């Protein structure tokens, strides 16, 4: 296949499973920092510039590519100038007529701080002039992308598209999008036509209601694609489902209080900005600074104010610092910098202060940054005093955790003072004797940046500050901040540098800890969502190990104990490092993991373990086989009894868990133990309630003079058993009592009240044959003996078979129906009084109707009419129409017809109990 190289595209010829020729687009060469000719002449450079921690992953992806498998990766590279940056890289194979890989094509873009899916529109623009390449990349995009012709028929769809919309078993190619998604709104269809006319349209947030009625939030973009002749051949649709993000935003709001506590514990003034630069949170130190200064010019620093606009609007002597801060913060928000530091002067009511600003991006959606301002005025004053009279204050400087220095233009020290040995690992004598050691402790990866910093100061003649790392003895790495001022002669020649260096390791680590803790709080919130919304232990377990492994950057697994053997027989649920997980599975296949093997002789307890060999021989053996590092174990409990463990394993022996990790696992174990206990209690209570409720259903319905058909179906799924019931009372003289009712509430309490209502009604019915008297007496009893939140809907019919007469009372119940088959008519028995258990003084009066041998009385509870589908109910009108249209031979036939319609309408859903009773005189 011959393809013109696009600016961000590369292509390579493959022979015998090896890349033998490479052609690179100009933007790729510019991005990687090497001339295109250099890259094309030495293909190995594409792998050599990859960050060492990402190199295996990239190498494996290329190996699979040559075997015929596409890939999409994000990874880090080092440009020729030493700068590290993130890139997006997508590649696909091109097969020859024999099905062998003859060529590979790929796209590389700079990732900066944008999410990976922002790569998609740019990539599609690059490929829009080549339909065949466009199809290849659409199919292998990591996002939900589909390509259509002008009639909105599918040409190709990405694997993510098929997965997100559960279309994996459906052949959609050639079929209309509107056939696959009939619920597509008319407004979207109009948008499709606009795009087919040449527009590019997108939405960052839109709601799509699926056929099952569930809302789904998506971010989408539509753009036309053109054929080789330039005409529009169709459109490309990109969808990203963001429903989980919307839910996560709610969880994040619940964690704001905890985040506030963390912020307030910091000594620096800290503010959190959203992606637009609006201040969304500040700590108490920030608020205290505003209160104490009381300068109206500082009102813009309050929550809800755009900090970037404040920097833009700054004027006067100190506006340069505001402009520099604005530039750095914008680069953070745009993903061009991973960190930003600035030292600047700021006027207050009483004096001019110096502050050290540090900013870092917030990870994940919705973006933004966190910045800290450290008041370094006192330090700057000390520095100026030291520079004015170095000898006078040398003793003071030497006792500070700082270094004051002067060095010549060749960067050799002229004089130094302060806590030199502690901060560099070398004595003053060693440095002065061997001046080259002055820069010897600077961390190798930061040395270029430090030298560039000094060159920049030489060019602009301004003092500045830089933060960098030093490598001390015993492999200790510390963060330092140097404030340097260059001095020049009258002719503009550099004479020397003066500066102060302070150790900022604690501040840097504090910000990193805050970001890590915030991420873990979000993980706990997401797990809490699972725990609060379901009793599905398997689903909760799977979600928990996935989320925990990401938050703690470890292999996480949960295993439950077999109470009969006191060992962990079932395979554990594992997530995290696949290689380590496979080794763990293999080790457990040959080992029976017992409680003693995990916790040792000291018994079950939370455990942060650095050396598994000290616990038990089994733990030592498993640790040796899998080669893991430290591990953390947290017991799980159900109803106070030990039932399993959640554990984390580090892959590297030098990578250890700490107290923060122990806290995370402890919180997650507590959440899991709570849901395990609640699930067990729920299942036990549900079994008791269902057993009690079923005991109230009549076992024998053989009444010789009456044709009877009944059904009772408890709600399915996780719903609790309700209070639906019925009763048939044979008075033995040709009179039959039929009762259908629904007691408010769920579970055991509803079942108890059901029994009370049923048997009290029987008692009153045996005393008096008037249904009005019976229901009035029952109502007063329920008002007197049940709680204020208990009420009952009930219909009671007393059928006199020889007299063809029915006396009845409907107390707030669903209207029963009488099917008069001779007249082909329906009589509706509407309520003639309120529900029972509410108004004690109400007197119910009986009504009368007739029932002949061809007639059927149809009674039911609201679980029949309330069956849902796509926001609709089966409803009373459908029920009446079905009974009217039916031509049943007997009661059972009518019940089956109606129940079949209900089941078909609801597609098997049943959110509530269902009771149906059909009776009629036998001919």
C-alpha cells in the first residue's frame, strides 16, 4: 500500500517479521527532537528514547504489532535536548494478500496533560485524506468511535464502541445507526445531517436516554470524512461515556470536608483551582492571610474568584511577578508543565513580603491545580543581611539549615557558609579543596535544568529561584530550593553569583502526600457507592480489588474462608500486576492457605509485614515462589466472625507499604465487613419474612360450588417481601368470603401485620355476615393495635352462590373486576371508603351486585398493575382491556391470560409482590 506520509504519521515496511524501512512525518521528528533522516536511518532510536520504566511495554507492543495486533499507548520519551514528555502512540498493521504483515502505520502526538481520548480528533484529522488508513485507525481507536456513510450506515466501528454499547454479538456493518439505536433523538438526527453537510460538532456533556429508560451521560464529537476526491463520504462519530464521572463528582463532593482538614493541616497558604482558574477551595492559612492584611486588592483571592484573571489584571511595580505566575499556572492547566515554582514579591499593608509559590496539576478529571504559597520573607531578609555583612552573620548562617554562597562565573565557589555537610554530604574544606564537587551532588537528571536556569539569569540580569534534587550519601535524595542573584559590572560583565539554598523536601513531600491521600479518599468514596447500592458480594469484591490495586499501586486480593475447613479453598479475587498475580495463582495451586499461614501464631489481626518468612513456613515458601516484597493483611468480619482477608502485595522487595497504606486497607476492610454483615442480616431476614408470608397463603382452595384460581408471587431480586395476601372463607351454607389485601411496609413487620389483618377479619366475619360491619370492626382494631405508619388496602366480597348475590366493601384497594360473559361487559368495583388503619371513626357500608354462573370476579394487588417498562406501567387500563377482550372457559384460564400479558410487558421484571384471585360460580 503506498501512502503519502502525513505530518504526524509514520510508515514502515516489514519483511520476515522485522521492520526494514521507516518513513517519518515532519511533526513526529519535531516532537521527538531528532531530524527525520536520523530516525529513518536508525530505527532503534524510537525505542532508545523511551523512558526506562516504559521501555518493556513499548517493546512488547511493537513485537505484537509485527505479529498483526494494533496498539494504543501513552508513555514517556526523552528528547535529544533532555526534556521528558508524554506522547500518545497508535499503530496498526497492514496485511498483504496472503494475510501476512507487510507494513505498519502509526500516529504519534504529544500528550501534555490532556486525557488520552483528546488524541482522537487530532488523529482523525491527520488521516481524513486516506479512507483505508482512516478505517484501520477507527477500528483500533481506544475510544468509542464509528465511521458511517452518507446514509448513516456503519462502515467500521472500534472495539471500544462495540464493548460500550454491548454490540459484540451483532453484525452492524452495513446497517443503519438508527436501526441499531432506535431511541436516537430527532435533534441528534438533525446534527448528523449538519455534519454530513460539512460541519464539525461536539458536546462535552449530553444525556442519552436508553431504551430501558436509564439516562447515560456522554461526551461526543462528529466530523465529516472525505474521500480521495475530496467529497464527503460520511461522518465519524466519537462517543465517550462519562456516567461514572458524573457519579464520581458526587462522591468527590462528599470528600471535600476531609480534603479541607488535610489542607488546613498545612503551614503554607494553599488554594485549589479548577481547570478554568477559579478558586474552589482554600485552607485556613490562606484565609488568615486575607483577614490579617485586609487589603481590598486581595478580595479576588476568595473562593469563586478567578485567580488567573486576578494575575491578568495586576498592575504596578509588582505586576511582573503576577505575569510570570499567570504564565506558569496556564502551562500547568494546559499540561505543558508537571510542576511550577516561583518566588515573588507581594505588597501587604505593613511591608513587602516574599513568597514561594509551588503549583502542581490535580490528577484525573475534572482537572485543575493545587498551589501553595510559603511566606519566605524572613528568610529573604536574613539572606540580604548576610550578603550585606557576611562576616558579621557567619555564625548565624552556619547554624541555619541553609547554605549561603558566592560563586564565580565558572560556577566555582568563592565562599560558602551554613549547614554544608548536612545538605550536601561534603564538608566546606572538601568543597574548597576540590571545587568541582560543588555541583557534584546535584541529581543527574536535574543538572541540565540548573545550568539552563543560570544561563537564563545571565541573559535577563534578574534574580530567580529554582527547585532541584541533590543526591546525598546512602542514596538519600533531598529537594532543595536555591534563590540566586547575579552581579554585573558597569559594562555588563558577570562578576559573581550570590545565593541561598534551603531544604524544601518536607514541603514537596507534603504536597505529594496530600495528592495521594485525596486520590485514596476518592477510591474509598467509590467503594462506598458500591457498598451502599447493592448486596451483591461478588460484584462488590471485584470492584474493591480493582479500585484498591490502583489506589495503592499494588497487587490486591480478597479471599473468603471456608467455615468448615478454616482455610481459603476458593480462588481469591485478584487485581493489579498481572505477572505477580499469575505467580500467586500458581503458588496457591500447590498450597493450602490456612489462617495460621497468613497470621502466624499471634492470631488474626491487622498486619503490615516486611518479612513474610517470620510468620510461617507456608508464608515463607509462597513469598519465595512469587518473589514479592512487603505485604499488608486486613481481616474481614461478618456479624463479628472472621470470614476472610483483603491483602496487598508489592512486586519489588525494596518497595514497601507504610502507615498510609495500612490506613487505606483498614478503611476498605471496615467497609467490606459492614456490607458482609448487612448482607447476611438481609438474607436471613428476607428468608424469615418470605416463610411467614407464604404461611398466610391458603393451602387448600377446594370449594365445591366455586371455580377458583389464585397465584401469589413474592418480589424477585433484592426487594424485600411485601404485605400482599388473600383469603378464601367457606361459611358452609352456600356463602363464600373472598379477601384480597395489601399491608404497607416490607419484610417481617409487614408479614406480622398481614397475619393480624387476615385472622382478625376471619374472626369478625364469623360473628357477622355484613361486610360493612366486618371491615368497620377491622379498621378500628388496626387503628388501635398497629403503628401510625401501618395501613391496609382491602377488598372483601361475601358471595351467596344460590342467591347469585355479592355483598362487598372496597377499602381503598385496586378496583376488582366482574366479567359478565353473557353481556360481554365489565363491572368495576371502585373503593367506597378509605384505606384501613387511618380513620378510626369511619363506618364502612356494604354495596351489592350480582354474580351468575357465567360471571368471573377478578381481584388483584398493585404489584400487577405497577410492573414497569421504559418509564411506563402495565396499568389499570391495560388490565381492564385484557379482561374485557378475553373469552376464558374458567377462572384459571383468565388468570393465565392476564398473568402472561403482565410477564410479557415487564420482560420478566417484578419489583413488587403479586396476588391474583379469580372466582366464579360453577355451572
